[in-house]
C-alpha cells in the first residue's frame, strides 16, 4: 500500500496540534479526525504510531500526557496499533511510568498524571489483552512486583472499563434489591398475622370505647334518653362533646321518669326533648375537627386504655416502620413477568392492605388521645426509653419544654416563660445602650424613676399637670403628645432641653465668689451657655450599603462583569441596573437609569453621594470636600460618565482632596492601535524558563554587580590597610 | 501419469515440501532445516507460557540439559539454584512452569551470587555452578546437595565443561589471570594456564576438539589453548588479521574487555563479544577474523559473562546468533552475513543469559528483573477466541 502523503501530512499536523495544546482533555473533534484517518488504512496507523512515539519521547510531561491519551484511544481501536505498541511496551512504560531509571520530565503535576494514566491503562489492557499480549502481562507484573504498584481502586480510564464497572455496579445493586425482596417476602408471611392480630385487638378496644353509629343501644343512650342537659337550657349541640357515656351515669332513673311525665303535659311536640320546636328544622352538627371523639379515661375503662396503649406502642415502634419498609422494598424490587410476578402482586396487595389497616388503627387511637406523647400512660410523661443520662445532663429548660409539649391539651399549661417586662418607663428617656443591655442576662432592668415631667412641646408651659389625663380644652392630651414626641437616645441635653433659663445655684444659700465678691444679682446661667448645653454631640456614621451591586457590563468573552463597586466600575463606568444580557434598563419617563429598589438619584444627588463617600474615606473632618463639591459642575461629570476609567476615579478623589489632577503622558498611538488577534494560547508550561528557586534568588542577590563591587571594595580596603599595618610595624 | 503428479503438487510451500519429501524429490534434512528456519523466524514472546518467579534477585544464568532437553537450571544473584521441568503442563493451553527443586541458601550452598550453572553434558544427575563467592560446586541433582567444592580464592565469572571430551575437566574463568582446570575425577586442580593479563570473563571448550579451549579476558584478548601442551597457549586472536606471530602482544580481539565466547555447534567458528559493542566471528581453521559486520545495535557494558547463543547448524539454511543486548532486547543476527534478522523485545529486564531448547525450537532468557521468559515460535492454534478478539479492529462507525 502506497504511503499517502496527504494523510501523513494531516496526521502529523493533527497529532502535533493535539499533543501541544497541553490541555487536560483532548479535543474530541481532533481525536475523531485522527481516528477517521487511521481507519482508512493500516499504513496510516503505522504513521500515527511513529508520530505518537516521537511526541511521547519529548521531554515535557504535558505532551506525554496528551500523547498517552491519544495512544489509549487508538490502542482500543486498531489491531495494528496494538501490535506496534505491544512490541515497544517496555519503552512505552519507560516514557509514561518512568521505569528503568527514566524519570519523567517536568511539570511534576502532569508527570504524576501521566504515570497514573499509564498504570490504569496497563491494568485495563492487562485484564483485556493480557492473555494474548505477553508484553502487557509482563509489564503489569513488572509494575506490580518491582514498583509495588497497587492496582486496586484504580479509576477506569477507557470507556469499556468504565461501562463494565457501571454494569457491575448495577448488577450488584440489583442483587441487593433481590435479596431484600426475598427477605421482605418471608417477613411479610411471618409477621402479617401478628400485625393483623394487633389491629384486630385495637379494633375491639375502639368498639368498647367509642359507640358505633349502627349500635342501637349506644345511640339511644346518647340521643334517645333524656339526660342531664334537660335541666338547664343551654344547648351544647355545637360541639358534640356531650356524647360520652360517663356523663349520663349520675342521673337518677326515677327522677327522669317523673320529669318526663311532667314535660309530656305541656310539651307535646317534644320541644324540650329535641331542643327544637319543630321536626322540620335542619340540624347541623359540627364535629370538632381537632378532637372528634373525646373519651376521657376513667377507672372503668382504664384497662381498655392500657391495652390500647400497648397495641399502639407496638404499632408505632414496630409494625408501622416495618410495613413502610416492606412497601419501599416492594416498590423498588424488579418484577419480571411470570410466576414471580404473580407472587409479587399478591405480596404487594397484602402489604397495601396491611398498611391501610395499620394506618387506620393508628389514626383512630390518636383520635382517642393515645398518641406518641401519651403512649406510656396519661400521667407519667417520661418514657422509659427516652430519658437516660442525656436527660440529666441537659439543663432544665429542655425538661420544661418537653413538659410543655407533652401536656398539650391535657394538662394546664404552666406559664414557663419569664414574665415580659412591661414598659413602664418613659421611652423618651431611653438609656443609652439600653437595647444592648437588655440582651445581657445580668441586667435587671435598672431602677426606674417614675417620670415626673410630662413630655411637652417646647412652646407649652412647663407647669403642666403630670397626673392629669384630662387635658384642658383645646390642648392636646398627654397621650397625643407622647405619640408625637420624638424618640431620642439619652444625653445630657435632655436635662435642659426645655429650660429657658437656669439658675446655677439652687441651694438657696447666698455665697459669693472669693475674689470677685458678690455678683450682679442674676445667678442664672447665661443664655449662651444654656444654648450650648442644649446641643448634643453626634457622630456621623455613614451607612455602607449592605449589598453592592455587580457591574454586569457585557464583556467580550460573553460574560457579565462581576466587579462590585459602589458607584462606578473602573472599567465600565457607573454601575447602572442591567438586565440578564447586560443591556441597560431604561426608566420609562426620562430615559435615565433607574436603580431598582432605590430612589432615583439625579446627578446632583449622585455627585453629593460620591463626594460624601470619598470624604468619609479620605478625611472625615475635612470641610474642604463639601465646599469643593458645591463648586463642581454637574455637566462635566455627565460627560465623563461614558469614558470613565481609573483616571476618572483618580480625578474624583484628587479633586475631592483638593489635589492637582495627574496628567498621564499617553503613549503615541495608544487607543488607536488594535490588539492582534491572539493565537489560542497553548497550556504547555514553558520548561525553558528558569525556575525561580531559592538558589536562583540568592544568586540574583549575591551575584549582582553592586554586591560584587562592594565585596571587591572591602577586599581592597582590607588589603591596603594590612599593607599599611605591615609598614607600620616595620621599625627598621 | 507424470503430468498428473505435477498437476497436483500443492502451491503452498510447506505442503509442497512435505509432498516432495514424501516422493523423494528433496532430502528429509532439507525439510527439517526449512521448518527450523521458519520457526526461528517466527520467534516471539510465548504468551501462553509463564515460568514462575522464584529468584528474589536477578537471574544470572540458565542452562537446559542436552540429554532430554527438558530440565532448566537457573542460578540467581541471590545464590539460589532452581530446576524447572519444561514439560510440565505441556498440553495445557496456559502453561505455568513451576519450580521442581531448588537449593536455597543451604549451608553447603553458595554464599554469593551465582555466575554460571552448567549441566553435566552426559548425565542429568549432576550439574556444576560457579559463584562470586570464589567457589565452584558440583551438585547431585537428585538430592540437590553439593557433591564437591573447588575453592578458587577468586571471584569466578564463568566455567565450562566440554560436551565432547571424556577428560572431565572444568575450565574456570576468575579474576585470577590464570585459567585453572578442575578435575571432576579427582576433585583437584590439574592445570593452571598462564597467559592472560587481566580477569578472565569467559571460557569455552570446543565442541570439535576435546582439548581445545578458548578464553576471553579484560585484557581484550581471546586466547586458544591446547591443554595437552606444556606451553599450552596456541594463539591470541587478532582482530586486524595482521601477520604478527600468534602469541604477539599486539594481538587483540576487541578494543575493550572481552566478556563472551561461543563456539558454533560444528566447532568451526568462534563468536566473541566485547565491551566495544561489537561481536566478532573467528574462523578457527585459520584463526582469523572473518570481518563480519553485525552492525551497531549491540549494547554491552557490564563486567559479566555474556554468552551469545547460536542456533543449530543445518545444511541449506542460515545459522542464527542471538545476542542478549543490554537494551533489554535480544538481537537475532544471521551468523555468516551479519544481517540483523529480528529484534526480540518485550523483556522488562536486562537479559543476562539465553538457553536453547532444541526439541521445540524455543529460547529461554534470564533477566535481571528476576524473571525467566520463554520465547517460542508463534503458535497459531492456541486460544483462538482470545486471539480473534485481539486481532479485531474496532473502529466505531462514527469515526
């Protein structure tokens, strides 16, 4: 067969391209092309093999890794390729695993990867071709025996091995399911009788406790016979609570008969009996959804309840989980048609029935008040299983919570919570930091001073009645005023805020200054001082936005810019709301930008915002910033909006700080020059680049010209000084 | 009648040859040599034969006895000797040859690595081994016990017993320049042949003349000896074929250490190998270098005895020499014209010794990866299902 030059060319370029990308995974398109060329003739396969071996011998682990992957692809396909590779198998392992003292070239990461891949390949090829190709078996043995390679737990690398593993996995899970199914089938046969027995037992308990509708005598007991409720006129038909057996027990039969006769005389229609004047009324009985049948436990039926509880325990602890488990197993089991199928259907039906009856019984007993909480008896709440060491270790709060939970409905709920502090204090004078203190468990709430002063507006007179709730005509009430009063944290100024004048000596004793003598009479604090006392210090705390929006400018790589800036992205200008595609969302009215969820900011406001932020960041006390910002024209900013770069932000900052703008000398032709269309970069690590080792770094320091010069300088000085010394000591 | 015969001569060469042998057109020996050379050319790693690994160190030497061609003797760097029965599970599809007997670090056994093992050519009941612990031991095969020990006080690199002679002398090659001959009959040294100036790495007896001995040494010379003479060295072979006297100091066989010698089975030629990565073929009739060029593939660098293997000579077909190159391959050359016929690759260790099993035309190789490998002619009928699977191309349609 003649060598096809074109095919050879194509193969060579393809293989070079594939192996030189340095990527972790091969380009499937290119691999496909290689395969299609190789498929045409065995000569091409030979060519591909030669080319691949050349690539494999390169001293670069990334190239070797890619080559190995491609070799694995072709090995799987072509017999000729297999023959060729098998003949050179020791060399292949030399180049990929590094046997025979041929360490793999750098980069280390890829060398390791290549090694792992080659070992996995050898493992899989050995499993498949080991009996036919002795060299692979020998290589496998060599790796196992001499390199102590562990061939267990290898990740399958070839498709075939992968699918085989998957199949094995499926087979395993299928077998497990089958085993579970068989076990469940046996269990169902064994336990279904028990369960049914239990359910039947519960059913009889229910029969005893709850009257049935078809039970004539019981119905009569409730509806037919007059009972104690006849005496009083209150009708309790709204909730059917009175249908219990116990309530009628205390009624004397003779008494009833007497009264019946008496009623019969003037109530022929039986209004009293039926509580209705006529039979044509429609009766609606609303059954309480939460508690449809309330059978209270008493001494008489205690035995029944005990039985019921036992049965319920059995159901909850054992039968219900079991039945659900069977259900699960049966649903998951594979059912092949045939005899198995019929058996399966039978079992499934049985389990469904069981589940239904168990659920039924469970529900009924819960209706009767036998539930998870009370299944160990109505009063002893602690289950013998639940409490153990754990309970004792835990703090009492859990206990109380549990009690709370358990005593739901039955027992009076104790108020376990700490009484909430009622706010008696005047909230206007909230203590500074009170909110923090309140969280502190050691804080007892402080001592309260009953408010003596009513809060009043500054213009109202201070002589206002404190206790009076009825304000004079035309004036607002205290409550109204309180409602309007601003809530401010406590500070010194609140002591004097409503004072027009203030005496500084209120003792009543007259005393004079030691040197200045008696003053001119008014011992009042001057107006100026009073004004100052009414001032309070506030620390401005600029609130930073909690969530900073992403820029979302559409970038050339198809993604959106992920930078998060407050106001302006250094690359894409002001941060404006954009949709999913990065298009600017325009507001309907003026075409400007809208920030969703925020108020619209006009340019002025935005400028002010920027200035404030910058000022807060740069110099908090700077008053310069505000003056500078006011003088700044808004129109100039609007222009720079579009062409914003780092320089814009820089300018903003510099302007805000009153500094000169920095003029960046632009390179000639910058901005006009276009970038060259970049070649798709290869991920190959450049090995020729010297590694930045500690030795190299040291050399850079030690072998630098300056350090060398200093050394020679020192040497020269030392030499000259020593010669001087020598001359000094020469006496003759 | 005659034309009818010619018409039904089969076209297939093998069957035609069979047919021609049958009717007497060709001699049986022709058929034999034809098949031999065909099988030799088909030689490859035998995938169905595995020899169990016993040595825990490099296998230095192997030998197959000539009487039955059945038992393989192996000596390793660990000082152990094992015997394998090559006919074990011969009929089975996957042959696993297990060790039959072994001498593992016995008290009387070798204390150092074994350099060479040789079957006694006339009887399987005895074999000899030389070791780097400076002894040569004679073993009783049945008891796997040492029968006799010769202490040479020097590292022994090789030893040889003549397969033809009845004198029962063991020639030894040791780090002592003198070649000493041990007499099996008396258990004592009989000769001491002086002449070499360096470590002797190989000695071989001629299969044609029972008293002719060849030796190769680190002094780059190959010497031929007649042990009957008092001045026993016959000549020192000269690679340049100059007309210098036979024992001239200037005569060198290789430019560097000579570490392998092999007589052709007919005893007419001698093959020598040296660290100069060359193999030379000497005409023993003239004592001259035949100047056969075996190319540049040979790699040879270790101070070990490394003996090439020469296939049996049969008329009408070429003789092959197998060279265990240090690059983990066996080079198969045509002995007389020096062309490289085949390169047998697949071993993962450096091949240290080769042994020929004449009955099945198999080669066994010992490697320093502790393994012994079997190389056989490609067998077509074995494990056909697996073979078919492996022979199949599995290009997917989408490619």
